[in-house]
């Protein structure tokens, strides 16, 4: 099986969280805490040299995704052609549906 990855230039991220909003819109996820794309921010340093750390984190399309194993309904699966981890909305019957 071919395993593709997802690449973006983390050094260009300035923490606007538009990627998280776009991801929810693309996958039709209702507003709320569930998200497949997260942006973490933290403060570093102290006055007069403070800074902000930013880390954008998305689905890693893992070789052996633990999210798929944890899904009781088999809604999360790894497709064969590109190795992407996908969600079958018709099978998704959990509390976060």
C-alpha cells in the first residue's frame, strides 16, 4: 500500500486557526470541541522578551491509527490506495456525531 503524507510549512503559521475552521467546514463538523485540526499556543519567556509558541497539529494518517482501533462502530478506517485515515459518516454513531 502506498502511504502519502500531509505537508505544510509550520514556520508560516501564525496561529489564526483558519485551518481548524476550514477543516470543520469541509467535513461538516458542528461547532463545538471536536476537531481534526488543532492549533496549540503557549507563552514563553518574560518581560521584556516574551514570545508565543505555536503548533498546528492535524491528522497524521498513521500506519497503525489508534483512533481507528478505538472506534467501536468501525467508522474510522485506513483506505488502501493512499493510506489516508478516513471517517465513514454513515457508520459514525457515537456521542460526537
